[in-house]
C-alpha cells in the first residue's frame, strides 16, 4: 500500500513538471521526487537533467543548465539574495546562475547567485558554492574548494 502511494505521489510531481515545461522539455529529463521551482519561466535546461527529492530552485534572476546535470536530494539553486546595500526592508537583488555540461550537484549543496560552473564538475554533498568555478574537478566544503 505504501509503495503504491509513493508511486502515485511521484507521478503527481512528474505531471506538475510536465505542466510547467511542456511535453518537449519533459522528455529531456528525469524526475525522482518532489521539487520546488520558483519563476519557472526563467529556468532553462538541456537534455539529461535529473532532479531528485526536495530540490529547491529559485530562478528569479535566471538559471541555465547544460546537458547531463544531476541535482541530488535537498540541493538548492538560488539566484537572488537580500539587498544589503540600500538597506531596503525585504529588498532583493540577484544575478543569474550558469551551470555547464556533465555537472553533479551533491545532496544538500547550495549554489548562490552569480555563480558560473564550468563543464565536468562534481559538487560535494553539503557544499556551498559562492564563487564561480572555472576548472573541472571535485569541489567540497564551505565555501567550495577543489580537492581533485
């Protein structure tokens, strides 16, 4: 019974993604759990996108993903932040996020505004990426640093 309910819930998430992006874009990706995508009209992706459970994406200032990008459970891609310069209460500013081809984003990782990630990168679990990554490799830690 529980397995049947889980399958039904997953089907609902897939249908929601289909409604947001259409049949053509839906066929390019795999959905394996719940997700939240804010400002979906500014979220762009190529074939091979994989979204796992509890992924949060806020594309207010734009997010573009290359081919074969895998986003693991609990990861967050956030293109806006609080505006500390003007001091305006609840003011936000942001910059787009750009992620290249063949990138894996580990469970619980956070990609912050203005970050650009090159091709062939692995972002470790729990990692916070606050600066752009221009060299392929494996990145871990807070803030993200290359280990391989």
